[in-house]
């Protein structure tokens, strides 16, 4: 019986994957939908994995079914428990749960070995003593068939004995491999007797030293899908050529369940790199501050920067699922979090580059409390009080000594509105020995409490401020795109690291924030009025040492920089 996606509008067209699933259910090919997300525990997940997570878990949720989380842990030399824990945390943080369906490929090592033995008995696999380089050399090209291994026609009993010796550790690493016996003249080079098992003496994070042979991905993946009863094995387009081998293994072994592999276009975003190998280089060469550096598009990096799970799910929904490779502008991802935080983030005042202002006609020692809206469009979010005193800080950029006509902020003799407080006029500019402005002396209109002129005069400029006596001093980190060019890894003449953006992180110390931020928690997110969206750094912020990350600016500044409209 067909299930209809529960949270998709009736008039929303299905993407091609969901259309295939609907057809399979209608035809009776499958009775229910079971998907899986199968990461390798050899690194941290990035935004491309988030697309796959949202797709696989999302489809399971829509069809009231389950999605398995399965770790493809068949290469212990590059895997660790740290990666396993990080991946499970990332999937949960995105809002998905696998329930009791947490699996590991290593759960099936015994059964996979038995399947390999079955192929040997059928004359469909053999032990080959060619080296990796020799196998590669004899594989042929797109226009020339491969050459058969001299070990291809070994007797079944000899192959069984050698494979058992491989398992028992009687043969050295690299001595031989187990290969499928398919077709050395196949137009698909992957089908020219691919390797199924290799000898690898490395301690496994789950099975310790029990095994010294490990199955290859293409052999493991299809059989793991089959064992778990997966119906639709969704993967990116680079695995399209692997599908014939996926089907060959299952068809040859005549398995009771045959999942359907469907490929979709991977996620490509400009101004970043998506290769796990290149991300690892950035980490290992200390070009970034670890896998969770907020400039990295790893899920842990996005989480530390302040992105919300809802914004990432929204982004994945916006870009959709297609068959053709395409590039997504970084601005689409930034807009997704910007739109989410615009609805949910309370407004506060923070001065990032402080300039001191003394209100000379305001009583010394006096403090007033002004009521401020937490969200101007959402009265249900309530209000807060902000203290006001004789000395305040404003943004240095909100003052110009010789301002142009359209500069509607503070200048000598000019009047502006201090948000929620008073109208003030600049009377005097104080400079240091180098001619730099260090302090302003202003007077306020006592009758303008709340920011309105009693005589109805118009004041165009409104600026934010923080009371000097009550300010919370903090470090603020302004994060930007990690690379300066759209496609940093597509220039064959230059290393991608040559395009790293030197201004991707600007650290500001001595920033002044309103006192309500003294108790901000790591999961809190705020709009600093006129500045952008910010949150406490989950790693470095601690009581008495506030550290805030800029999540995103209030608008897409890169469009302006690059001349886009």
C-alpha cells in the first residue's frame, strides 16, 4: 500500500527520487520504504553530507518508516571512535533519529566472509597475487580491454585454501587480494575483476585484531543494504558506475532482498572546498582551527558558528534533489540562516569598535532604565530593560568629523537618536596626539526621553549604544568566507590553499555589549542591531570571558563586493 509523504504539500511536485519511490510502491516492488545513511568514520561530516542526511531521513519520515545509520567501517587505518561520535552527534543535532537502527559494516564481517566464500565456490571469485600496480596496469583503458590475471583460473579448492590463509593471518600484507571474476573486457572498467578483499593488519576500533582482512566498499555496501532490508540505496552521482557491480554481487549471490541504487547530484557550493581530503589538509596544516572551525562547512563548524538545524534543513529543501551537477551560491546557505534567525533571534545592542561619548549635561552617577523590544515585529517575544548613564559607547563608524550630506549619523553639531533613549548633539571632538578621535562630548535633550522630539522636529539618524558603566566587555570574532574565489580547487596551476581569504577571521577585542548578554548560553543566538547575527562560541566562551561569533551579516555583502545585483 502506498504511503503519501506526510509533511509535503499535496500540490508540491515530487523530485525524481520520490517519484521513483512512489512508482515502486504503486507497482508492488516494495511494500514499505527503508533508507540508510552510510558514512565512513574517517572524518567529520560537511554540508554535502547534510544534504544526504536530510534526503534519507526525510524520506523515511515522510513515509512513516525508518532510516538506518550505518557506519561503513571497513578501512580501520583511517577510522576512529572520535569520528563515530562526531557523526552521531551531527545527525542528532540536525534533528534526525535512527532509533534502534544503528549499525556498523563490521557487524557483518562474518557474513561478508561467508558470502565471499560462496562466490569462490561458484567460480565467481579468485585469489590474485598481482600487486596493486600490476592490477591497475592490466585493467586496460576505455578503448582497450583489460588483460586477465595469470591467477584467474585457479581451481576453486586452491582459492578457498588461500582465502582462508588470508583470513588466518598466514600471508603478509600486500601478498594477495580476493578479486571478483567478472569480465576483463567489460566497457565499465570497474567490472574488470574488481578487488573484494585485501589483507590489512590494523587494529579495528570495534573488532580489535580479530580480522586481518577487510572487505572493499563495493562488496560491503550492497550486502549491508541487503542484510538490513534497505529498499532504496541513495548515493551521489560518482557512484553511478558502481551500480552494475552493486547489482552483480546481489544477483550473483541471488540474495532474498535487492535494494535499488539511485544516484543524485552531489552538493557543490562556491567559495569553499567539499573534498574530505582537502578539508583534512586544512586541519592538519593548521590553516583552520580544527574540524569545527566556524569557517569550515563541516556540520560541527556550522554548529559552532551558530547555524541552526532548521536553517540547514531549509537550505537542503531549497536546493532540492536533481540528476545534474550544478553549483549553489554560498549566499543561498547564508540567506537560509539569515531568514531563520530574523524570525527567532532577539535583538540586542553591541558596539564592536567602541568610541566613548560623554553626555555632559546628564547627571553624574545617575542611571536610567529604558524598555527595549526584543523583536520589533514580534511583541510576543517581550521586552527587556537597558541601562543608560552619562558615559556611553557608540560605534566608531557612526561618527564622521567631516560627514557627507547623506551621512545620517553623528558629526560635529549634528543631532541623532540614541535608540530607545534620547536625542543627542555632538558639541566637541577629543583627539589624541596622533590626531585620532578618542572621545566625543555631547548634550542630550532631556525632553526627548524615548527618542522622540517634543517639538516634532525630524531626526533622521538612529544609532545603537551601550552604557559604559554597565557594558559587558567581550571578544567578537567576525567570520567570513574561507576562500576569495568561487572555485578554489578548480585551478590546475595553483594549490587551492593559495586562495585562502586572509580576512576570513577578524578578531575584535574590547567590544562593549549590553549587560543582558552577560548570561548568554552557547545555544543562544542574537541579532546585534545593525551588525548581524551572533552567538557565544561553544568552545572558547566561558563565565567571565564572553566570546561571540558572527553567524552571518544582516545582508549579503558579497553580492555588493562582486558587483552582483
